[in-house]
């Protein structure tokens, strides 16, 4: 087993074979040049597949925007799952907001969500919808509200994601470190929530760096 990193040029990319990596691969772009890091034993064929995957991701069209209909669907699911379907929600729609993620008028049962959230991953947007739905029962942000909020298991992760996003991380390019990926997987296993996201995380050995 080699103990030193091996660097090779392959299909226009720089490939670093690292004996310290056990299972996971990662890549990054340096001035438009692809740099791929893989475990030392990765096959030639697998390396070529990862190079192809990295290039596909880089040229992938922007994430599709979620519509008002998607919002309604997501709100109905959250209402059913975390509130037994009892919330008096009358309407939910996107509006243009620059300083807030969403707003809620409990008296009329209306929820508005910032249009900027149309392009974030569904589990992040759903955390914001969930926040506004909680306001239908609790107008303030006190302990009773926090207890309702905690029903959505990924709330804290979504909060972290949104904070990074609001600090300027581009949408859709939020990288998960291997440690974060494992933590999120463990959390999803515990709660049984979001099986689709769990499957994607479990299969996604290559994360952008
Ligand atoms: Zn609030």
C-alpha cells in the first residue's frame, strides 16, 4: 500500500490518489481546471466516471424553481405530518421579500414565502414553511413556539444552511463535508424523515469541495 499521494493527469483533469482516503472522493475547480481527490485504490474506470460526473454537474442547468403549487403541496404535507392536519391555513404563496424569509397572518390564515426560497433544496424551504405554519398557532417566538418548531427534525440544519446562504454562499453550491454528510445521515436514520434525501446522501460519495 503506497503511503504517499500520487498525482496524475487524466482526461484533462488532475487526479490525486491519496492513501489516507478510505472511501470517499471529492473534487474542486481551480481556475476552471478540475482537481479530483480519490482513494489510492480507485480504479481507472471509476476515476473516469467521476471526472465525467464532475463535468456534468458543472454544466447542469440551474435548479428548477418550485411553484406556488409546490408550496401548497409542501404546506399540506407538513400540516398533516406535524400538526395532524388541524392548522387553519387558508393560503400560501410566494412574494418578493428581501429581508425576510416568510411571513404569516394568523387571523386570516395567510402565509407568504420569499421567492428566493423557490431555488433552495425542498427540505430547507420546508423548514421555513414549517416556521410560518407554527405561527398559525403561536404568534410569538417564545417557548411554546420553539416546541412546535422542533417537530421538524432538520430545522437546525436548515437554519445553518440559510445563514450560510444569506452570508453569500451561492444557491445550490452548498458543500457538505464528509463529517456533515455523516451527521445528517445519522439524524435522518434516527428520525426516519426525508427518505429521498437520505438515499441521495447515502449514494453521494462525491461531494464538491
Ligand atoms: Zn417567526
